[in-house]
C-alpha cells in the first residue's frame, strides 16, 4: 500500500470537526433526514440511512434525537425539507475542490459558497467541472494507540479494504464505498475501535502546493466546512508533512 501525503490532512479535518460538536450534530441530523426522505425509514433497506445512524451513534447523539430526524425525513413529523446539492470549482494553484451540501434554500447556499470561493482566490465552476477527478470511497479512522501497524494491516486486508495509511495518531483505512460498513464490522468483530466511518470523495491524482498556496487553500477549505449547509469538502492537493503541521499550528 503506497503512501500519500494527502493523508496528512486527515488530522487537520478531524480536529476541526471535533472542535465543533454542535455543528456536527446538526449535519448528522440533516443527513438522517435526507436519507430517510430519499430511501425510507428502515435502515436495513436504506444503506445511506444506516450509515447516517451509525455516524450519529459515533458522535454519541441521543437516541430520541435520531428517531425524530428519521420521522421528519419520512414525513411522520413536520420539519424542514432538505435536498442534496454539490458545488465544484478550483482553489489557488488550480486545486480541484468538490463540495457536498444539503440545503433548504439552494439560492442562499449557492451565493454563500460562491462568496467563499471568491474570498480565498478560488473560482466556483459548473457542476461536472472537477467531479470526474474524484471517486467516492469509504474512509475509516482507527486510533493508533496500542496497535501494531503490521498486524492491523493484515486485518484490514483480510477485511477487504483497499488502503491504509498512518496520519498522526490515527490509521486511515480506505475502502470501496459499498464495502465500508462490512469492513467496519469486520474490524469491530476483532475488537478494534473505530473512531469514525464515512463516505468521502477521494481524488485520483493530487497537486502539490507550497506553504503560501497551502495557507490560502486551507482557509478556503475551512471556510467551506464552517458553512452550516456543507457536509463535506474534498480537494486534490498534497503538501509536505512539515508544511501541513506548520499551517495547522
């Protein structure tokens, strides 16, 4: 399994989300609502809902909060109606940026996303302009403490994962999108703690950026992730680990 310095960004993104637990709850509730609306309220027959509920459990969301979100999405309770939207564009240095969001007002969200791109030297493009550079993958985070990398690698491969890399105090495991939950369950059966598991758009290739461009790019990504309607941001950049650590402070 080859190394990719893009994994260095995992530590940065994870820390940002951990610091915004309330915002994370809001995003998960919205995802549960959308998933239930699109695929029904039974998680056994709705993989997207099943994943959203698991993410809610990972975040220690109260059970009644999850249940209300499912009922709202299924139309059993009144609530705001959300829909999925994507935004594609370029950051500084020609880095491709792919944004996934859920919104109850597409005009408002589009205006906000466009403003963020412009503010940080980026350009919002047409849908499809960069999406072809990414593939949807499963991404599982495992706390590294107490684990032997070689032994974990063997378990990961046996479970059907594609790739594993060390990123700070975490191991990052990549899977085919439809295999993620099965790989997670196989790891947990072995007694291996899973920090989180989510679907992510992963770039086929990456553009290396220097510190100056990297600083502007991270500001763009942070601002996008802080938008209430945004669920995830993916970008095809990589930096030297030392540069990434410096910019993360």
